């Protein structure tokens, strides 16, 4: 029996900087997961993923990531995605340098 569909966000890496980015409902790429479109329909999720993958001049490695509704927008449900929200693992770069 197939697993039930769970909410997703579309995520990728920005081509030039390598930052983790999330696709918003208005087709922008945001560096903040809370801005992402939380997709609750499997067919819509597949369409949004195809849309993201059609932008090779902007992003690479687009995929669907599990997420849940949070107080301020979507939140990751898996460690890997939570880690990606914090930026590069080198503390001197990206979002972690701002903390």
C-alpha cells in the first residue's frame, strides 16, 4: 500500500552562490523556508517541482522536501532539511555567520 502524501516544499540550491533556497507561492526563490509554499496536494507538488527543474539558470538539484505548517510558515520535518536552513556548515559563511 502506498504511503499517504505528506506536505512538501520545493527546495534547491541557488546556482551562483550555492545557498539553499525554497520556492514561494509567487514563484520566487527565498533563502528562508518560512517563505516557501507549503504544498498539500501530490499533483500540485509534482507540477511545482517540474516548474523548479525548468530553471537551470537559477537553481540546481530541485526536489520535494517534507515539511509541516509552523507558526511563521513551513518548517522542516527532517534533520537534513533543518540543517540546510542554517546555511553552509562552515560557520564563517552564510546564515551561520549572522548568528
